[in-house]
């Protein structure tokens, strides 16, 4: 396809740097769950941005961090594998805090890796949360960070996924450095994530709301069964979904379930709305909570949970 551009762009950064919210804004559809909890993203999610003249395959990655568990090590490995073969590696740095050790840790890892042929961007995210003077401070800090770690930023872009400020500009800048080539995905496709994975993520997103600080890392969700109920008329379909919320300790199970099951009921109600919007069909959602002791550190259980 003459003059058509297509390539891969990877969003990287420390945990809670705004990568998933920005990925959703760039794609124009919710492909990744978001939370104010660090390390919400647990696998590399592909989103597709399609324009008449170009396509960007966008990789939203887990936050790169100093791991304390086997799960953390595997998430870091997934990030490094993702940025090894991209055309644009974009480091996301949140505007609502000074550039810190976590940002430098990621920048140095990116500088050491030097993805072959990749153009490196720096993105100052969450600009809607701070005053213009603070944005200017962050831009200066990002320039200093690049000089310190040995990265020459091709572009430094302040952006807000919430207001949409400079999202279109960022898309155009990424397209400009993509190689010529045909699209990799059909027009209209926004992600290649299986529906079961998206459903599990929406349940986990609902379960993350309002829980104590240690619990988010301990929550995993697996969809065990999902399908159309057979005895329903064609004009009134219903999808049955049976899913399990895994935690690491009995005390955490009690928190997720809540008094008299109240919290689990709220999680189910919240998740069901998102799932029905995703699938376009009414849903019956059956949720159970199970304990998988210390699953973040257990290779066998990590495999069972998809990591």
C-alpha cells in the first residue's frame, strides 16, 4: 500500500505513570483497565490506532520496577521483550510528581537496551493535574534526565489523556516516524485481546476500587466459563460468565467478599456494567473468591493464573 505507514509503539514507565489511560485515549476505546493503584497493568496489551494513511500498533506495558516477587520479575521481562522490537519507545513520566528514582530506573534500563532502530520519545503525562508552571518544570527535568542517562529524545510531548490535550499531536508525531508498510490489523479492530481476558480485567478493575494498599497486588481473576445461555430466544441473548477472584490469604478473601457478601456484590454489579458495554449483550456474572496462597511467588500457581 503506497505511502501507508504502519509500526509498533511501546508506552513504558514506572508504575502509575499514566500509561494505560493514555493508551485508551490514543486508541479511542477502553483496551486497558486503569486504577490509581501502582502495577495495575499485568501484561502487555495491544491497542490499534488506525487512520486512513497509517496504523499504530500500541503496546501498553506494566510499570517497570525493582521486583520483590516472581510476578514482578516476569512483568519486567514482559516490558523488556515488548520494547525490543518497536519503532517508537515512549517513556511516560507523570507531571504530578517530580522526576524521581523510579523514572530514572526505567530511563536507564531503556538507555541500556537501546531498542534496535527505535525512535525514543518522552511523554509528560497527567498535565491536566498540574499548573502550566509545573509542566515547564517537568519538561526541564525530562531534558536533564535524558542527558544524564544518555538518551536523546526525538520528541518531548506534554499530554493529557483526561482532556485529550495533545493526544492527536502525539499520534501524528508517532506516525511520522513509522516505516512504510501495510496495516497489520483490519480497520475497526482496536485490540487483539481475547474477550475472556478483557472480561477478567474488568472484574479485577472493579475489585481494585477502595481496597487497602496491600491487597491490589494479591488480586488475580480467571474466567473459567463464558458462553451464550442455550435456552434463550435469539432476540433476548444472555451470556453466562463464571469467574474466580484469587487472593493470597484468608484475611484478604474476607475483605473482597465484605460483610454479608456486600462488597463482592458491588464488584459484580460494577464489573457487569463494563462487561455488558464491552460485549453488547446482557450478562449473568457468577463470582467466587478463592485463596491461592502466595501465588505471586509460586511458579506453578503463576502459570495457572496465566503469568
